[in-house]
């Protein structure tokens, strides 16, 4: 699990640093609306979809993946190192 999260995070960093036309990341950050606001709105939307999926007992894994993806997108956008996230999880485990 950590490997795939790290891979997705790395891809998002690459897309941030070397923009490629028509990629989702660029669509999120290149607009008239503040990029952070767009990402936060998407996290809100994905959170609501996760709640509905849970209540309906369907697509829970799919919706959880969307929420995690957009959370990673926010972390990349804000420059939060993935190791900081891992360290936080580790500190909560002990």
C-alpha cells in the first residue's frame, strides 16, 4: 500500500514540476479559480461521495481511492512531504 501511495505522490510531483497539457493536475491548478479552492472543493465532493457509498454499501473502495487521490493532490500542491504524512501515522500508532 505504501508503495502505490508513494508512486502516485511521485507522479503528481512530476506533473506539478513538468506540466503536460490536458492532464488532470494541470486542469485543477490552471484556471481562473484558485487552485487550492478547486482541490478543496473536490475533496469536499469526494468526502460526500464516500459517505453516500458507505451508506449504500456500494463503490466504497472506489470512492475512498478518489478521496485519497485528491488528498495527495492537495499535499503535493501545498508542498507537504509524503514522509511527513508517514511520520504522522507512525506517531499515532505508538
